[in-house]
């Protein structure tokens, strides 16, 4: 099966030589080919170049992309799309003046979602979650990471992870699973965090490793949730079971979580709304990808990750949605890219790099997706007729998507 796209106004994020990620000044370079062709064979990128070099052979399908641009699908490296029910009641409480923390301390927040999820059957959870997955695929996401963490019991955490596995089996996009049992201390363990951590380490992790239910290990390292010492404990145990760290840090307070992530070679450290100078310093010259979640900042009205300062000091940055029922009920990567430009002063080039190749790296998928490179999956986003790729973030709230292709197959 071959498919050729012809007359592409601009083919974006073209990397002839494979790269892992871009950082600092390199983030402002977004290589493109104007008036290009792109040839897909058996779901993979087979060839591309200027129209002058377009092969004349006959192909199974020809797409005329005149006026349109093609870029690799978005790589969303941080989501919680497997959840039950919604928390729009808490949203209204916040509008009326309650804080996110007050709501959480009154039994809302993560514990509220856990209660709902525990009472939901595995099948129902799958049905609810698959709708969100289909929704984000239509919005241009072509690779995604999904976390557990709304179960908080042995059964419910495993239920979540099995749902992620089933999504992975039934959908064509790349899905990575993360075990986030240490998302909050469940009510039954109130005042007894140590025992809960024991449960995660000694009961859940062996089972998860045995059934190959997760790729990554995560923890919410935050004041009132889990400390840097708890984080060390969990990451150390995860390592024993081959789970790579990707952690929630510095969302509300900077308490040393970034340093623990770096110490344990975390693949990514995510959130980073509150960054001290030393947090930025400790990420330099590491292989840990900082991940910003601007939709979360938007929805909770908390600070945005200081992207400018981080990129200007030479760091890489990835962008992800954080799609979840409490802090970010949106999985729209187009909005994330726009918000990164509007609120974090990232340029369109930086934001597109952050949402494609750097996002792919933050999921360990940089050899499979995230750029137009021979041999990578043909997970593509074809835009409507637009003047320049700057229109993608400029037209915030209005995705410029004409068609989506996953492994060369047209989705919409
Ligand atoms: O990434 N910060 C921790 N976890 C989620 C939100 C949790 C919730 O409110 O349900 C996040 O923002
Ligand atoms: Fe999150």
C-alpha cells in the first residue's frame, strides 16, 4: 500500500538525520520543505523532498495537498485520559472562590475521581476512556502517554492499567502506560502514608511488572502529597521492575523533586510551574526532558512554566496536555501549542518542536514518531489551506486540521 501526497505547500519538521530532541537555541529551528511531496509505504514514511524530485511511478492513492501543510502528529506525553465521570461541580466551586487545595482537602480532587473510578466497571471505564482517545486522535494526537492514579487500590489501579492496555491493543496510535499509584494518599491510609507506599511497592509493582502493564513510574511529588524522600523510594522500587521515571513535580511548590528526578535519570519531569534557579540549573546537561502543561495553568489559573527562561538557558522543553478531570479537562494539543506561544512566549517553531519531537522523546518514542524522517510512522496532520504554519498557534481555539493520518490511514 503506497500513498503519495503531492504539492504540499510546506512539509514541516523534516529531519533527514534522526534526532532525539532539540534544546535551547535549536528549538527555534523548524526545518521544512516548501512545495513538497511525501511518499508513504506500508504505514511508514518512505520518501519526501521537493516536488521537482517527485517520483512518477503509480501509487495506490494520490492526495493533492495544494495549499495545505503537513506535519507529524502531536505527541502528547502526559495524560490521565482513563477516568470515570467528571468534576464539573468542583469547577463551579472554584469559580465561586474555593481553591483547588480546599476542594482536595474536603474529599474532592483526586480522591473524588478515585471514588468514582472504584465504583465503575472495567468495561464502562473502557467505554468512557475510548471516547476521549478518539476525540484527541481527531484533534491531531498521534502518540500518547496515559497514567493510572485514579484507582488508589490494588484492584482499581490494575483495572486502570488493563484499560490502557486494551486501548493500546484496539487503537492504531502509539500508547505508553504509566503507573501513578502514588498520586494521592487514599482516605483509608490517611496518616499512614508509609503503609500505602508499601502496598504500591510490594503488592502492586510486582504484579504490574509481571503482567507488563506499565512502561513508566510516576509520583505526585508535592507539598501535602508525596515528599522527595517518598519519590526516591518509589523511583528506586520502580527501577527494580524496569519502570522508567516520569514524574509530577513543582506544580505548586518547589521542594526538590526535580533533583530527585535527575538523580534517577527520569525520562521527564512534568508541570514545573514553580521553578527556582537551582531547578533550572539541575536540569542542564541531563537527558531528562522538562515538560510543560499550559492547559493546566490556564484551567487552574496558576503560573505558566517559565519556558523562556528555561529555553534561553539551553534546556529542551516538551509540551503536553495533562488531560484529566480535575486540573485539565482538555486534550487539545492545538490549544496547548497556541497557549505556549500566547502565554509562555514560545515561538511557533519552538512550540511545534516541543509538541512533536520533544514530546516523542518524553515517551521514549523518538525513533518512531515526532518528525518527518524515513522509516518513522506516517502519523500526520494535514492542515486546511493556511498562509503559514504560524496560523496553527495564531488561530487558537480553532484547530486548522483538514485530515489526520495514522500509519498512513486516513482517520477523518
Ligand atoms: O497532573 N497534579 C496531579 N495530578 C493531576 C491532576 C489531578 C486531579 O485534580 O485530578 C495533574 O494536574
Ligand atoms: Fe498530570
